[in-house]
C-alpha cells in the first residue's frame, strides 16, 4: 500500500490558500492529467475541483520514493499555463 506524505511546505500552502486538506490526496489518487516536470524533476497531477467558488484545475507536484509518495505543493493552474508548459517542453505527458 502506498503511503502518502505531506511536506511542511504543502501543509503551509493548504493553510495559506485555504485549500481542503483532502485535496492533495484526492488529486494524486484520481488525476485527470499527469505530467513530469523536466525543470523541477517532479511528477505533476491535475484534477478539476471546486476552489474559491469555481471549478478550477488544481495541481500537485510530488515525488515517488521507495514506493511511497511525497506531495510537495498544491495550487490552481489555468489551461493556458498547462498548454504553455507543454509547448515549452517543461512538462511532458506521464501516463
């Protein structure tokens, strides 16, 4: 069974951005899109969720280590940002 760890940075972002605590795990476990970030060397999972009274793309950046997952950060991302990161080859499809 995969163990999901939240970093201190992620916990701070959840608090500052008022994002529900279950969102990172929910995004990781049921992403609509998955990428690898060539610049940061992290995996990216994106899912549309209700945030600030709108349905938005919410992304998490995470690392896989020894069969477990460490979620690093979370934030909303626009369709335009996703497209730009793919076109610049910063993100490549994963899965």
